[in-house]
C-alpha cells in the first residue's frame, strides 16, 4: 500500500469547512479555528485567513482559490494545495463532490502559513461536569 503526501494530492479536489467538528471566528486580522474533536486550535493570518474566508463561501479547489488572487504566482496552486491538505489532515476540512464556487479576492497573495497550538487541549476536551475539582471550572481534577 502506498501512502501519498499532501504534495501528491490533486489540485482539482474540492474541499469545504467541516462545520460539525470545528468552531471558527475572526478576531481583527486573524482567524482562529478550533478542532473540537482533537482540542487543537489554529491561527490564520494574511493569505491563510483570506483562504479560510473564501472557503466560508463554499467549496473550493486549490485551482479555484489560486484563481481568486489576481497576483497569484504560477506555484500558488501547489502552495494552496498543501494548505488545503494540511487542514484536511487536521480535521478542519472535508473533501466534497460539490462544484467549487466562483471566488475573488482583493488581497495580495503570499504563501499561506498555518500556526497550530495545543496547550489548551486538556481544557478544550474536558467534560466540565465530571472532570472538574471542588473549585469548579476551569480547575480540572489532577491524577
């Protein structure tokens, strides 16, 4: 059995946000997405935030997202493909057979960067009724 990496994935595969498993919000120029199943959260700035905002409008492919940027360089589709594959692997996106929506962006393109954090994982995954000590939330029982 061969395992393909993100760079081997098809740039025409369509992705959409996996709404049932995540929470996401914009804070000024940053988007925070939390995977409620794993407790990891992700920060997107600049192009990564713009790509997420475009994905909020509907299904997209690396090609359709690249085409949304007027100044996207020739390698942008591959960079965006890696971004989409990473978010898919992290459980933030799902592949879909739906047609990609037509997208446009006024933002300048730069290589998208994903920042991942897990220091709050224990709190995000805790059962606030059964896993807290006498002091209550957010004080977890320590073993």
